């Protein structure tokens, strides 16, 4: 079986992963019926987000890069008509990470009803959209192929453009869904299960990568520490919750390479947590979680703040699944207030994987670069396009 620790390419730290009315099998084995076929899984029925304005391009977004099956309809990159997300977190929890084969099979089963629900919620059950956008990387190859194939088929049948969307770029546009008047240049702290980077967004489609992790991503560190502490999966929300009862100053965990540049390193911090608990088995788990979280947040915010000051950014934006972390959001607001920056913190539902951000990024790419070729394939190791 694939090692789950290396199977989480991006943004998989939802703090409320399953709606109450979502019915998901309680084990990977339960995903299959007696005949060996995938068992049906009910799709949640979210309420519509808002009425459609007149005019504008209606973009259907599709997201299947890892363990969320999502579809959304967005008008002109900022007005969300519908957004449906079905998470598989319970299927993968016992493994401490996403199992790629299970994720891919669940996407196959879920994607059609999720898209149908998104269209109905948007009042477009007749399929009248102007383009279909889908994540084509980075992510799990099998999972990506499900979404890309579906998007191409729909675009071909409906005779509308297909737009291949970079998952990382989509996260950059999540904040624009709720704050369409964001002023640029902007420092974006993109933090997830597979990526940790500081991006200078000079304009739409114009990005400079200022720094990234040289080893573990922040979200990966959260997952591994949570697993070691026995807090379960996903690790981000678990540590966030437990840390509320702990003392963030109880243990002085290290912050690596704080003085130089904008790169990050979290593997040493993870090792330090393990060593401390082994040497102090009676230590309170809440104090360990709070101190670990404080070390991660301190490193992230210190470097993002320095980048904003050095490059004259007008604001600081959080993106990615770890952006749902309450301590990170609080510290980002404090820094912005102190430095006169505009804070842009997407709602937690827009931090984790969703298709609305894919549709928004797709709108910008369609109007900037035109449609993507129908022979575009999935690219699991795709990088953010930078200057």
C-alpha cells in the first residue's frame, strides 16, 4: 500500500470535513458492495450561495486533486452560484493519510452527482455554462485524471472551452471570491499539506516565488506530529483544537533558518517534538500541541511579514488548508494591524480544497490565455507558474 505520509500533495486539512447529511462508508472496504462494485455514496445538499447576476461568464469548476470531490459554478471569478464539496476524510482516517487508489475510485463514484448538484443549485440544470475548468495538477495522478477527463467530456458535449487550472494558482484566487477588490501587489502565504511557500502576487498571472519549504510542508508536519501524539487525522484541526487548552510557551521548540531568506524547514521541529515527548513522557499533550503550533505559526508569520515589508506589499493573504488554523489567522490579523497591511483571510471553507477557487482561476486563465487544448493531461508534479 502507498505510504500515506507521501500521498497528500496539497491542502488536506479541513476543520469540518463532512457535512452532517453526508453518508460515507465507514471503512475503505465498505466502499465496495457485495458484487465488487463501488457502493453508492450520498452527496450533501448545500444551500445556494447567491442569486445569479445578469450577464457574465458562468464557469463550472471541478476539483479532484486529492480527497475532496468538488464542483462549483462561479460567474466572472467572484460571484459563487453554488459550491458542492464531498470529502473522503473518514475513508482515509485509519491510515493517517490519503490512500490514492481509494481516493480515485471514490471520485469516479461521486463526481457525476456532485456536478449535477452544483448545476442544480446554480439554477443551471440544463448545463448552460460558458466554460468548464478543472484542476490538472499538482495532485494524485489517478484523482486528477477523473476530474480532467470529466471536464473535457463536458466541454466537448456542450461545445464550450475547457480550461486546465493549476491547483496552487487556484488557492491564490480563493480570497478574490470574497474580496474581489484586493489591491496588488500582495504577499500570499500558501500553506498546505504538500506546499509551504511565500508568493509575491504582482498582478493576475504574475507571481514571484520568494521562498518555500526545503523539507516537510507545514501541513505535513501537523499530520505527522498529530499522528505521533495520537490525535488522529487530519492533524491540522486536531492540533488546533487540543492546543486551545495548552500553553504555547511551555516548550521552546526550535524555529529553523529564521534569520536567512524566506525559505522554511519543519523536519527538525517535528524531530524535536518526538525527542521531547520521549524524554518527558508525562508532558501534557495540550502543551506539546500548543508549543508546536506556536513554533510553526511563528516561522510562517515572521517570514511573511518580512516579505511584505521588503517588497512593499499592500496586503497579506493566507491560502491553502493550513490557512484554516485559528492561531495562524489570529497572528496574521495582528501583524496586518501593526504594519498597516490589508488582511485577506478566506473563509475556512475556501481555504480547504473546493471547486469555486478552481472556477475563479479558470475565468482569469480563460480570459488571459484562452482555452486549453483537449489533449492536456494531468500533471501530478505541476509547479506554480512564476516569473
